[in-house]
C-alpha cells in the first residue's frame, strides 16, 4: 500500500483565470499570473485565521441568550452524588461490563474484538484498573 501511495504523481492545480472581489468589492476577472498568484497567497494566509462573532464559543460565558434564561445551572450538587462519580471502578464491575459486550464487534478504534477482551486473563483486567 505504501508503494502505491509513493508511486502516485502529485496533482498540480493550475489557475490560469480568476474571478475575485477587488478593493472596491466589485467582481473582477483576471488572467494575469502575478495578480492570480498574489490573490491566491492572500487567500491561503487568511483562510486559517479565526474570526470571533457573537455566536463564537466563549468559555467565560456559561450559556448564551436565550438559553441563559431557560437553563439555570445547578447551584448545589450534593457531595454524595459527586463522590459516586469519582469512586474507582471495581474488578467485579469491570468483569460484569465485559461480559455484556456484544460479540462480533470492536469496542474502539483499536479494532480489538470484544471476544478477545472477554478472554483477557484476570491479571490483565487488574492492570486496566490501575
């Protein structure tokens, strides 16, 4: 596969004419290679710039309007509920969940099938919990 990728010829894009908005925001047409080159360079310089709008994500604002009036954040979450989230997973819980995995499937991007995960020795499962 690597050889077939390396054997491919690179694609060359030739731009010999261009429609663009000039400085007065009027649509213009050019075949001048120097103008085309300068416009193309400017385009690729600007294409990756990040513009901020009123709809842009701002981590300092919890919710934008109108959601802010509709959804109010919890003012108090009981400590007992928070503690439930940070309790370490036990070996028993891990084994129960592994048994419930469907067959002929892979759980993640590593494509390790669930059948292989189900056959892992206990020592490996204990390592997963560390």
